[in-house]
C-alpha cells in the first residue's frame, strides 16, 4: 500500500498511536501510572548487553526494569546479567523464550539476536501479546517482512525499530532543511558510505560477513542509510537495481585460518586481531565458545564470506527521486558524503569520522542555490555511543515527556521498507535484474503499523 494512500486511510490512528512513549502506552493500557516498563531482552551479545542492556539500565533505570534475559548461549546470558547489573532479572536459554514471557510478563521484548532470527522472536513475542523493539534490520528476507506485518496486523501489537541514525546530530538538521522546502522538489540523492579497514574488516570476522546470517551488509548495515533516505524524502521505494561483489575479503587472499588466536599466519596477516586484549570480549565470547561454537575473532579471509564488500545501488522512489547509494568497506578513512539535488538548490553533507588528517572534525553542511550563492555551516558530532544517538533513541521511546516532532520514532513499516531495499539490491546483484518492491511484499489495506 503506497505511503500517501496509507496516510490518508490511517492518519487519525497514526496520530493517536505512534507518538506516545512506550511506557505511556504500556501504563495507559494497563490502567497504571508511575510504574516502570518491564523489559525482556533476547540476544545478549555486544549490542544487546551494552546498548539495550547496561546503557538502558544506567540511563533510564527510573523508567525501566529488566525482568528477563534470553540467549542461545547459557554462559553468555549469565555473564551479560552480571555485566548489565540486571538485578533480579531471570535468565533463560533460547528454547525457553515462551517460558520467559510467561514468567516475567514483560511490557516489551527487545530483540538483538543475530539478524536472521529477529523475525522469529518478533513474531512470537507479538503472538504472546507483547510489543517489540527490534534492532535493525527488522528482517533479512522478504518473507520475514511479510510474517512480521501479518502478525502485527493480526495481533494488534506494535514493533519499534532501533534506527539510531535518525538521532545523530546531523539527521534532524537535514530533515528540517528537507521539510522547509528550501531545496524544492528533490530530484536525486547521492549517498556514499565509507568504512575504514578497521571498522570494515570487523564485519567480515563476525557472522555479518555471511548472507545467511545478516542478509548481506546491504541489509545489516545499509538499512540504516536506506531508512534515513526514506525518512528524509517521506517517500517509498518503487524499484531497485544494484551491482556488487566480494572484491577484497573472503577468497581474495592466498592464506586463511579459522580464527585469529590459533592462526599460523599471524605474522603475515595485516588483519590479525588479538581478542585477548579485550577482557569484555574474552568474557562475552571466548569463554562462551564451547557452548555454541561461535568465534568472535573469525578470519576475514574465510572462503564462506559472501556479503558484498563493495556495492552500488540505485533506487527509484514513488515521488520520482532517484537514490544512488555506494558502500565501500576497505578504505583508508571513514565517513559519509550525502548530496541532495533539488529544483531550487543542492545540499552537501560531509561526515568526517576516523580520518587520518583530522580526527573528530565537525559535520559540514553546504547549501548552494546557484553558482554564486552558497552557505556553509557545521554541526558538532555527538558524544557517546554512535555519536550520542543511542541515548537519544531510547530517550524518545521511554521518556514520557519526550515529543516526537520530527517523527523520528520508526515503526514496522519503516523497518520493512529499509530492509526491502537491501533485500531487493541483493537479489538484483544475484540475478542481474531490476527488482520491484511491490513484488516482494503485500501491505494490508487497513494496516496501521
């Protein structure tokens, strides 16, 4: 169902249902006031135990209570509980997820598992009567997106997606410029994502480098960026065409091992990573390896790596805008360059991040109206996790006094649209054909997600 028809059919419901903070919804539904939101967390790896675990409890403990922790690895979930200082929270293994919901009666389940399993816990939580906060991506396959939408429609429960990039310091400013009409109708968007050798390689030594777990970096990583463009434009993707390959990592080397610690090539490999230098990684992963066989310091030259390390994606939107998105994962520097070309002008946004010639440089925004008229200003990078965005997204969700004036809170529809662009791009690369979004998904005509 197209965005404009969707808004026309459900604007009253959206206005009533999507801007309330989570605790307000939970307490209103239960006829309660001044009570903490009961949270259960499934997936206690780094993102779960830190961003949606320790940081959530440290920053929002007045509003949130962690009642249950669940993970496929029994050792990791016990360590996570101690690391998070989760008090009386009960711990469960993955097969006992239903039991956790029954015994702890959470108001919301936070899903931070390996990406391919997001759908299973999101769907099951809603079937058991619980709202969900899902880390991005909401899903890695089109049929998973359909399952989530169908279940949300059937149960009436709600999914919120943790698109923290909407909360980086530059994002609200870009959104305000777009909504001001200063650039006129947007004709095209160019979005270039640069990952340096340190950050880029980290994806390929983890499960993220395997499409069967992450859906590819076009889903796991780029869904952030696709969501931003969807949000900036307030438009829906229509068709997608892409090119990409594994050009640097994976098979593109003459030697490889299972993982760094027991590798015979540590003195030759530029990507040797000593996990033993991080006590947190040792406790969270190495000491838990015998329970699930996952090696956090996997080899970046693994022959099974099939997530594209370089790609270019073109997206046509229902308002006529064309997006060109490129992703490179093995550069000497890191950052983003985003350009919006409109009928009345152009906006160039440069995010400098971990670049050797200037560290922590401010974000530069340039608005040009013609060959002689331009203005340049800067915005400081935020402090804290993901440039301060991790705290802000949780503040909007849990703070009962926070207003969502820029519609930054993302629901299932936003999550699905972002994932579908990446899914379509991956399919386009694999088949060499253009992919139409409407061929991948069916929205319910009365859906209010």
